[in-house]
C-alpha cells in the first residue's frame, strides 16, 4: 500500500524518529555503483534539510562532488524478530552539497546541538559539513505500509 502525504502528523512522526536516532546510512554512487556510509546526522526543524559531516578526502565526499543525488536511510529497528512489524524505516531522497560559508554557522549549530561530541571533528579544516536538500521521504512501517511525505516548502 502506497500513498502520498504532506500532513502535519506525518511530519511530526519524522521529527520524532529523527530526534530519537543518531545514525543514518548515506548512499552515494561511484561510477554507477552504490556506495554506503554509516554516519551521524541532524535535521532542520522544517525537515527540508538533513546534514552529515565528513572529511573532504573521503570516497563519499568525492562521490557527492561527482553526483549530488543521494539517498539516506534512517530506521528504528532493535534487531529483534518484532522489527518486521514494529519498526519504521525512512528513505530520504535529495541532493547533497557542502554547506557554504554564509550558512555554515546556522547548520553547524543544529548539527552540534545533536552531536556535541563531534565538535573537534567538524571544526577541522579538512571536514566538510554536507547538507542534503530533501526532495521527499518514503516511510515504511507495519512491514509493508509505504507513505510518501514531502517536506514543507
């Protein structure tokens, strides 16, 4: 079952999931081949952006530079048999780019509010804060219930 939702309840559900989870799987592509990375993430309150941090010398950074289209996966599984029916997974589709100097303070404040232990890492001159402009979310719950959620514009 698949449906498209933009209502406040769906956006609130995403906010609650993102507040409870600290990690995201980032999917980039390299020469047409998917490449996955486990990362910490944060999101803006309007759900229009998610952000991750990485060194510029990494494969994922090079992949984003070559093709900014990315997918991210956030879930709340507990690695139990009940996950099949009780967990929720969200696929995020969007475009990634390094946060520019004019907006870095704003995005960095959001990221560090969630991950204060990452301050030394993200303050490094070699580190890039990456913002993903969300195009849409696909929420899977109750095993096969799929909802498309579009962030507020």
